[in-house]
């Protein structure tokens, strides 16, 4: 199985960014925890973070060409704005799980809407950075190789 872990804008600042909301773990911690899970299950993992919408779209398109089987994505602020990221995911047909560190439903009203959730296999919000690991465990235990 081949999994892509995608993170959107400002998640490179995890660890120092609003620690009361997002905790003290860094993005490197998240990537290494998910890598350990993937490797333990004999799966391949690639991780990518960008602050740029188009770079995320390009990376999703590349995953489609590369035959990636699953995407775990925290689109960050683009969750609430990006038709382009939604269309890229739908365009590749790769099943994805949407992760939010914070509970977006307990925050500002404009964070309650996601452009991705109605197309996601599952949505995790409010479990802190552990949510990435739960998403990865679900992918590793239930997803199948895609027939491309
Ligand atoms: C976030 C929630 C978004 O509303 C916010 O813009 C982020 C992070 C989360 O992980 O809780 O950057 O996706």
C-alpha cells in the first residue's frame, strides 16, 4: 500500500504555532510517527507540506499518476476555502481521510464548513496530532491497493 500524508499552510509551524490549540508536537514528530506505523505494516509513505495551494494541487495530481492508494490530508486553512484541492482529490479518485488537529466545530463558525468532508472516507477532528496516527491506522488496516 502506498500512502501520501499531506499538510497544508502553517502546519510547518506545528510545535510553536498556537500551542494551546495545536499542541507542542512538531510536524517532524507527526511524520515520524506515521512513518513508523506505515513501515510496520509494510506500506510505503510519502509526506509533503506546503503553504501554497497550487503546490498541494500539483502534489495530489502527482499522487494520482504514481498510483498512490490513500491520502491522509490536513488541508489547514484551505479546508474552508479550496475548491481547487477538492477538485484535485476528486480528479485523481484517490480515497482520502481528512484530519484536523483541533475540533473545527467548536471554533469560529466559518471553520465549521469543509470543502472536502462530504467526499472524505472519514473525518477526524479534535484528537490533537494523534488524529494523524488514527487515520493512518485506519488506512493501513482497511484500505486496499487501488486498481488504476
Ligand atoms: C486545522 C484547522 C483549520 O481551521 C486551521 O486553519 C488550520 C489547522 C486543524 O488541524 O485543526 O490551519 O486544519
